[in-house]
C-alpha cells in the first residue's frame, strides 16, 4: 500500500483509491485522521503555558524599560554636571583673560605716558570725523527708461512647448 490509503492494484499497474464513504458505509479506514486532533490544537495546558510565557516576557520588558529609564536619568545627570563644570571652567578662563587684557591696557597706557603722549584720545580727535568713501558707484551707465525695447513678433502656436505626458 502507498501513503494516505492509496493502493496499487496488483498486476494491473493502476492505482486503486479507497472507496468513497457514505452515511451507511462501514469502511471508514481512510477517514482515520478525521477523529484525531492535530498536535497544534489548543489545550488548557498549552494556553496556560502561552499565557505564562507572555506574562514573563511582559515583566522582562517592564524591567528593561525601568532599567533604561534609570540609565538615561544617570546619563542626563552626568551630562548636566559635566556641562556645569565646563561652564565654570570657561567663566574662570574668560575672567583671567579679561584681567590679562586689562593689565596689558594699563601697561600700554603707562608706556604712552612715558613716551610723551599723555592723552592718546587727544591725538585721535585731530583725525577727520568723516572719512571719504573708498569705493564709489557711479550708478547705471544709462537709465533704464532710456533703453529702447526691441519689438517682438508674436509667436505661433507651433513654437509653444508641449507636455508629452499630457498629450498621450
């Protein structure tokens, strides 16, 4: 016999199929799979196991999410502290640089006083208050209103562009 109730008739070379079942038929050997449940069918035990697996998975996801929130909070706190320290360091360096520049300015003013220029601003007052412009633009060579317009002939419709996609 072959698989699934298919038999070959001896000596004929033909395949003999099982007889068709009818209501009164007692030959139900070919319908043996009709009464058995497939192995993937749901039972209370499999449903319970599936539910437990889902609950465990959800609990792990909740814990992972909580751990991620804690990690992000720690990272943000550390970043905030680092930025505060950097801000303080920049403010301190800027203050020192301002003091250095102020000292350099005082030294230069003292040196100017020694050289004989007691008031450097007095010398600057002698300069002209308005400087002539370095670059002057004479304007357009010809006024736009005096440019003659070239008359154009009206174009015929054959010169207009045609959208080939719309004409198809």
